[in-house]
C-alpha cells in the first residue's frame, strides 16, 4: 500500500533474525517487503527522528533512537489485524528494541508498548489514554512514567494515525477497472480502511444492515416510479466504489482521512445520476439538511453495531 523499498533492507539487517523469528515476525524483504511495510517504516523513521530531535533539544543520539523506534512501530502497525496477537507481539518487540536503543530495559519497553496498544484499541484511538496507560504500566514496573509514555506514544503515532489515512493502491485500482467492486472492498479493507469494510458488507447485501439498506433504496425508487434493474444496482455499487477510490486518490503522498460528508456527497452524486434524491442515502435519510446519520453506530432496529464509517472525520 505504501512507498518505495530503499531502507527496508537496512532495517531487516539491523534487527537480529533470531529475535524476529522467536516472535513469529521474521521480515524477509522478498516475502513481506511490500509497499505498506516499507512506507510505514520510512515514514516512521523520518517522523521519529524529528520527534526525538525536538524533544531532546537537538540531541542527535535521541533523534536516531527516535528514528529507529518510529520505523519499528511503523512496521508493527502493518502486522496482523489491530487486535490480533501478532500485532501485540510486534508492538512488544518494537517497544523492547526501542527501549534498549534508548538505554532502557527491554521488558519495560515491551510492556509499555503493549499497554499503549491495548488502550488504543479499547478507546478507539484516544491518544491521552494510550500515553497514560504506557506511563502508568512503566511506573508500576519500577521505571519512569515518561519512558513508558514515550514508548506508548510512538506506538500510537506510527500505527493508529498512519492507518487512518487512506489511498487507492494499484491492485485496488486494477480490481475496479475490472468491475470487481467486491474484490476492491476486500483488498482495501485488508489495508485497514474501515469505511471499505462497512461498504463492502453493504454491497454484498448479506447482513441485516445491508439488506435494510438495499430494501430502503428499492422502496424509494419505486415510490418515485424509478425502475432499478439488477444491472442498475450492480452499476450503482461499482460507481460508489470508484467514486470513493477517486476521492482518496492514488498516492500515499496525498493519503487522507476519509470524511463522512465527502462520502455522503459521493452517494448523492451516484444516486442523483439515477434520479434518486439525497435522502436515498441511508447516511442522510432526510436529505443533506439534517446532517450525517449512523456513521459511527447503526440504530438498534437494524442490528446496532459499528456504523458505516466509524473512523471517518465529520
């Protein structure tokens, strides 16, 4: 999903293979040196260098330590699913290695990183909770609060924030060019784009929210005397996917946090091309004048649970 391959080889060679293998995280550039890991490592190292340099009032040793930690946490954020054991193990390794490079203890760094990651997951990305959790665990283990908070903070900056920015990969674009919107949504969802996970579910039409959405659209069309064939429905689903892919762009350099308002407009434009009103989109059930609905949570009447864009900006 991200960047070029330059310094990934350096990162791979700098980390003991035995340590990675013990955690089940062996990073073979031929096998896993794909764009997501490489871009995340490069992005994390550059930002980590800056954070370390600024926070230490210009100390180069701290800057390089920050670059190393940033790169590791960037890679960790691309391993497994957000709540998977492999993701926690990757954070533990990054915390351990970063702590050792900075002159601290492995165990303290690992535990603080895991605590911060857990707090990120259960609070849906609250940075204060993440930092406090890392610092508190560090104190309980006999270390300084600031050390644990810093480790947890690195995990947040180069993991959660990274994944909230989305863009369309070449693979995803190729799927859309083939008319395979289901494949596109699956690939984008695997790349941690939470909107495409929900949109793919709606497009598949199997879940309760998906069936309710499709039925509602059909009723609105019927009330207006608009006949939507099966092919029309397929084209609507494909056009919605293409519209979203075009909106987020094709380059990691212009990656964005999706906006619920912008996604609503994509639906208005696609539905409008079939003569359907803005209210046909379930996220604006009474038109644009009443704001965006259900982006974070579906109503209990259709099953409740995560809404159609849980990580979206307004």
